[in-house]
């Protein structure tokens, strides 16, 4: 189920943008004991976004289930980041919400092609 570049480029960009915001948030939260849950969640979310991006590039057969899982992961991370007033958390939450919406669309499109 190889996707052509035009079909996945904007989704890939959204996944990588979310991964970057998650990494930035995690880095900013580290060292603050009260923010360790947020930092760890952001690291895991960034990893999942990068993995989904890789799956899209290679046309993996697992795009749909991975996209569904990533949407849930991003929503959970956004909920955690929304608990905090830090600007980096607000940016991360927004990136996660946008990515989650995109991932749901990816999952639907991938299932339709299967």
C-alpha cells in the first residue's frame, strides 16, 4: 500500500512537527520533578509520531492501526500538557491535537485502501 508523496507529505509534515514540539516540551520539562510525567509522555509521543511518519514513507501495511494508536497517544499527551501553563506545553498540546485529527484521517484513508 505504498502512498505517493503527494498523498502523505502533509501528514508526514504534521507528524514531524508534532514530534518536534513534543521533544521541545520534554526538554523544557526535564529537571522539574513536578513535570516528569509531562516530559516522559512527550518523549513517548514524539517517538510514536516519528514511527508513524516512517510507516507512511515506506507504505507500511500497519499505517491504519499505528495512526489510530498515535491519535490516542497524542490526545493523551495533549491532555497532560493542557494541565500546565508553560508556553511550551501549550504549543505541544496544540501540535498534538492537530496531529491526532490528521492521524484519524490517515487511519480512515488507509483502511479504505486496504
